[in-house]
C-alpha cells in the first residue's frame, strides 16, 4: 500500500467520523426539541460524543476485520495445490508494481531488440548469483515493458557497459511507456 493511499484513507475516515457525528446528532436530536423540552446542551453534546464513538468503533472494526479477512483468504489461496502457483506469481507481480517501491531501481536505455534500436527499461536487479558466475561480463537485469501495458515485457540480461542510465524517475519512465512515448519527461541538458 502506498503512502498516498494511507493518507486518503485517513482523511476519508476522519471526514466520515465528523460527518457521522453531525448527521447522527441532527437526525436523532433536533436542537429545537431540546430547547422546547427544556433539556440543556449537555444532552446534545453527549449524543454527539456517543455517535462519534459508534462511528469510530465501526471504522476500526471495518479495517481490522477487513485486514484479517484478506490475510485469511491469502493464506487459504496459498494452500490450494495448483492455484497457489498462479496466485503466488500474480501476487509477486502485483507487489513489484504496486507494493514494493524498490522493485524498479533506475530507468535505463538499452539496445533491444537488436543493435541500433533502443528501448526504455528498468533495472530490477544487479546479478550476483549463478547467472553472474556463468557470464564473462558483469550483467544487469533489465525489465523492458511492452507498450501500452507495462505489466508484461521482457527480462533481459545486459552487460553493464551497454546500459545507459537515464535521469528520469521511475514514475516518469512508466508514464513515458504507457503514453506510447507521447509524454516525455522534462529534460534540462547540463551546460558545459
């Protein structure tokens, strides 16, 4: 879950809490009724507090119970023999694109699919395992997404000297790919 989404949920919950207090007290206690029957403003204040407490308990229960249900379904899906392979792969891809902010480290340009033709990609890993030991040159994992759907693409291993790092952010790189290259990030050349 991204930080921006957490802020929106917090703002939404807070707004609903305040609105719930105001609406709840307005529906159940009309100020003119309090004045006409001789009750003090304390009753109105207690009603607002009670309604706010009920709203707060509802919001907390919703998020707690919802989170527990998702965790339970997640573990249940991982127990199903054939389904767990597909579910696990889809979950990893989803976390790579949405959850883990470090999945794409840098935007790069590589010669792909052939020499003289360039593609935009993202460094996903700098190999240190078996692949690195079996190659003569130091290779870097580059994910070259397809356009306009960046969830599919090609994982290529490129020698480090053939990777050109770009100054654009990962978000700008994804926007550039999804827009079919029509939205270019602002580039200010370095003055010499």
